[in-house]
C-alpha cells in the first residue's frame, strides 16, 4: 500500500490472554476514534480486529521472551484513502499448515452468498473446540471484509512457520 498511514500496530512474544486482548482493543479504540469513518464500517473493522486477535490468542506458538527470538505475533492496520489493510501474523506449528491452507483455499474461492452458507453449515455442525473456537473466524472475516483474504506461510525451521493474513476493507 503506497503512501499508506499506519493507524494501529502491536507485536509481541508473550502469550495473549483475554485480559490482554481487552487492553489491546482499548488501545485500538483510542486510535480508531481519531479517524473519521462511518459507524457501520467501524463495526466491521472492529469485528475483524477481534477475530484476528482471538486467532492469535488461540493458535499462535509463543516462543518466549528471548532477546534473539522473533515476535510470536504481530497485528497492523494501515489506511490509504478509503482502503484499510489489516495484517495479522503469528508463528504456528508446521503440523497446522495443511489444515489452514485447505480452509483458506476454500474460503478464498467462495463468493459472499456461498460464504454465508458455509458459515451457517459450520455453525450447525461444529461444537466449541477445547481452544474455545468453532472455526468460524476466518469465514466471518471474509464475509465482513467482502474481499479475498490473502495469506502467506514463511518457514522458520523444521517445526515452525510464520502464518500471515492480509484483509482489505474498502469504506464505501
């Protein structure tokens, strides 16, 4: 995004708890209040922020706070004109890559009506996992953004990979 303005950014190596997510959301709300955007759009953006942070909280591998260690997660929102780019990334176990690729490939191939149908089907058949999720987050992000989710996997070593998603939202 050329000439974009960063409006919110975090990164860390420590485990995210629900209370730390609440603190991050409070900081996000302070940052977003400085920008003149429509309320409906602000709600969509907030939902995507929450989903991204919850995905990090539930699925990231936290490598600890070592000086030489990379951040276990990062999150950023930038804006150019009326286009907002949400970027989130975290370290995952390589054993999770295949599942994520299949899920993201499916989600990125579906149009809005098919995404909504997938959401309903998943909601009906899925129970809450031991990590607290129902596998609806990425589907919800795709629906709310009304754009394809771009995703990347950057290997770190034989066991770990950096998983990154980018979501573009356009304020109408």
